[in-house]
C-alpha cells in the first residue's frame, strides 16, 4: 500500500531542452521507455529513470521528468514541452509565469546571481506503508459471552447437520 506525497523542488526553466531533465543524485532506476539525448558538447546520455511531477491539468508527458547519470547541476524544466502542452510562458523583468487556459500553473523568479529563471514545482513521491509496522489487533472476547468465540462456528454447523432428522417428543403425564 502506498500514499502519494509531494515535495517542492526548484527547477531551471530551459528553452533548449526537449524534456524535463533531472540529475540522478540518488542512483534512482525504474522501468521506463529510455530516451537518448545529445548534449551541446556532442556527447550522448541515456535516461535511467523517470519521476512524476505534480503540475495540475497538464498531460502525463508534461508531468514526466527523466533522470540521467550525466553530471548535471540543475534540474531542467523544458519550456518547449510546456508550450507543446498548451501552456503560455510570460517573462517579465523579475518573474516567470506559466499559464494554461488563463490559469496560472507555475510561477517563479529570475535568480539575480545566476540570472536563471527558477520555477518551484511539486514532485510526487510515493510513501510506502508497511503492514509490519502496524500493531497486531488482539482477539477480544466479551466478558459475558456464553460461548468461546471459536466454538460458535461449530455450534452453527450442528443445526444445519440435523435439519432433516425427525425429532420424537415424549410427554410425561
């Protein structure tokens, strides 16, 4: 059993990426359709995992980030992928706003030191609940119960077994 939980992470809005690309800092691996990406330095890298993002009302494709083992400092959020999904990107002097159908989906700022556009997003993560952690439920019997609980099933079986048996009544006068 698992519950879904979210955590906020900062990403960099990138107009040159074809997808949302994250570094694989925790050695994450999962089964997915791997993608191969060719970097500006002309070397290629292949995805090793995916992560589900939590951006409401966007497609599954726009809510999927790919992890790479390559050296990456920043988590890159793809502007082209967001616009392909019907989003509008508005850049002002200090802010970046991502809207879809006139509703704000993401809002961020321009980092004054790096001059990169930073967008905080929610990252879905599954929290596993282990049954072993829960305390066992003790068998509780009512103090005034006539029969021990395990014998009730046997008592119920007796009338069913004797249903077609003739009963002879004798009256003592």
